[in-house]
C-alpha cells in the first residue's frame, strides 16, 4: 500500500472504507514494545527502499525509533536478521548472501 510519503510499503496499512481514516505502520506496531507511528516517519523510513532492493522472505526487520540529536525529528532505524542463516546486522539492500547468490562485483572476484 502507498504510504503518506508516496512510497510502496507492505507494512503500511490504511483503511479508508466508507469514510474511515485509519492508518498504521504494522512494522512499528508489531515491535516489542509497540512503537508510536506518525505519518512524518514515512518520509525518511528506509524500509520501502529495502523491500524494493531485496525481496528475500527470510529477512526480518527489527525497528527502532531514534533521534540523532536532541533538536531533530525521530526517524526509523532498522536492524536486519535472517531466519535461515541466523545472521544479524547485514546490509538490507544486498541481503545476507546465503539465500541469493551475489554477483562477482560484490565479492571482489571480478578484479582478477
């Protein structure tokens, strides 16, 4: 579904049927403890870009809300986890490297 920022994200839910105006981020609401979602968070959220770059079904996102400096707005920080290989904190654009073979460009083998 399209987020308020105009990006496609599978975790965003909007119910507009018959005048309803219910919106939520199911990634943040399913976190433990649930995180408070506001539409402004979708503008700088990295998850839609990760989903476009990598559609691995084994990749799980663990979200956090972070404020880098006291006077800045909150932003979504995501840590990744692979349920197949049990690896953590890898680049979500590329993946863990186990489920999908990486091209030689990423492994450095094309320089020989």
